C-alpha cells in the first residue's frame, strides 16, 4: 500500500514539474494547484457519500469496487421485487 502511495506521489510531482517546465507561469501553477485540490476533494467526497449513505457496512477498495457493489445490490433488488398483478 505504501509503495502504491509513493508511486502516485512521484507521478503527481513529475507531472506537475513537466507542466510547469512547459509553461513556467504563476497563473498556470495556481490553476494546477486548484485542479489538484478540487479533484482530491471530489474523490474524498465520493468516498464519504458512499461510506455513509450507500452501504455503511461494506468495505470498498475503490470507486470501481463501490460502483460494482451498488450495481449488484440494485440488480438483486430488482430481481427480488414482487411482480405486479
């Protein structure tokens, strides 16, 4: 898990460095920082909503795992729904 986290940090730092080397301006740096912050907050918010509102008892590995689990629950609910007469 630590290796994965370090890998993401290295990729992020290198990507930001390359962007800033290609366009070394303060406004680009500010927009880049703002975009990184916004995406991190969106990812955190998605997990917060999933963990607190979707299924608090299920442990998710990631967003794809959560989507698969919620689709399975929905499919099972539709399958087990009584038929209308």
